[in-house]
C-alpha cells in the first residue's frame, strides 16, 4: 500500500496594474503576482484511508468537506468551501486530502484571494501540468463555484508569476511576457473600505456588452475607436470604447514601465480609472474619491481601481516612501508545491 505524502502548496494573489475588463474579450492586461498568498499544508491520502478533501482555514470560519463526486460546488457552505469544491469538480482527484489553509491575501477585495485558494488547492491535490493548464482549470473552478463568467487573468497571474516582474498578457494568444518592475516603483494596494459587491450579474452584463460589440465590429483587440461608430447602441459603444482604449493603455504602460518613465505610467493609470468610471460604469463614488486623493498626494504617480470594481481595492504607483498606507506589494513568483519530509 502506498504511504501518505505531506505537501505544502502556495499560490500568490495578484494585483492588476492595468488592463481591466479586457481579459474575457481576448485583450491585453498587465497584472503581477504579489507577495501576499495562500498556503495549503496537508496530507495526500495515497493509502486510501480518506476519500474526501477536508480543509480547515485559519482565516475563515468553518471547514471545507468535499466528496470526490461533488456535483454542485456553488451550493456548499461555508462559502470559501465552494472554491475548494470547484477545484475538486474540475480535477476529479483520485485521492483524499486533509490539511490546513492560511492566507495573507485580504479576502474578497479584488486581489484574487479566490484564485490563490483554487491554485493552492489544485497543486496540493496533485495537479500536474503547465501554468496555463493550471490557470484554465482554476478559472473553470471559479466559474462553477461563483457563477461569475470570469476571464483567466487572475488565475494566470497567480500561476505564471515571475519575481520582480509584471506579466504582459495577450488573452487571445495567451502569450505572457514578463516586464521588469522598475526599482524606483513602489506599488501600493489600498482598500477603499467598501466591500466589493462583485454582483455576478453586473460582471456578466459587462461581458455581454462586449460580446454584443464583438458581433458588430469583430475582435475588440483589432478594433479602433473609429470602428466603434458602427455600434448604434450608446451604452454598448461606450463599453467597447473602454476595452479598445484600455488595450492601447496596456501597451503604452508597458512601454513606459520598460523605459522607467513612471510619470507617464501613472498618468495612464489615471486615464484607465476615468475610462472604467465613465465608459465601463464599474467604479463607485468611494473608489473615485480615493483615486482623486491619491493622485493629489506628493510622490504618487497615479492610481486606479484594480480588479472587477464595484468596491474593493485601488492600486497606486508611487515613489518609494511617498505613501504610508495600504499594502506595499512586490512582484512574486507563481504558484508552486513541494513535498515535505
Ligand atoms: C475579475 C475577473 C477577471 C477580470 C477582472 C477585471 O478579477 O476574475 O477575470 O475580468 O475582474 O479585469
């Protein structure tokens, strides 16, 4: 009989520097994996003594107990167990697992705490494949767990992270190109104090707008702002305009980052926030006020909402030492698993 194996799996959260609500349109994004993450330590029951997956969390209530043939991950409690169940649903592990979860990612704030949990659980359960395959599995897990038709950016950032680099993603080709984070860049993530209401319905509604626009003008990654004149409906046109201009901002931001031109990068972040506020309608008065205040702070190059919006966090690009609030994050390596003695 095979003996049990103890493992430690770790997956980082992510902050998206720019390229918001572009991933599910096959657009461009520039997130980075961060040094806040989720760790699963536990025992793979190769002996067959345990058949289900049992996890306790130091940071959230309750226990996740998931049987191998879970059919409705979204129906499970506690709520965090749904993400564990989503992974089991997609991975169909042939072993049981008993372990503990700890996290330093603020939960439900737009830093992909759920993606970090999904990746750490998948690796702990023995997932074996490429970073892209891991991200795709975790994306499906997130969708079945939450009912939100999310893109793959969060999971891919957590899987493919590179220390000291942001990740320039093309979500059509799935190419990921590491872009060095300039040494003079301090990246802060600041919570707005407004709990994120990622009403799946609002997210799904934005995605549907982009799909409508695509049926009229073709892939938004190839479209120009002038092409969008072919869209009669004002709301659909505005939302598509956000995506088209955001793709251009991702390219310009990556070029500015490479050149170490943080003033330009910061100005592009402000433009991104304005577009998310006015064209894509995913900001809130609280997020707007926080971005305005940060933008006026000495030594801050720029700021914008990060993640889906509707509350949650703002990301700010600043000179080192200029800001004393939020989490000062560094770009970190992607998810990994090790066997413990
Ligand atoms: C959430 C989703 C991502 C992405 C962002 C918005 O984080 O999970 O796929 O769409 O919103 O950029």
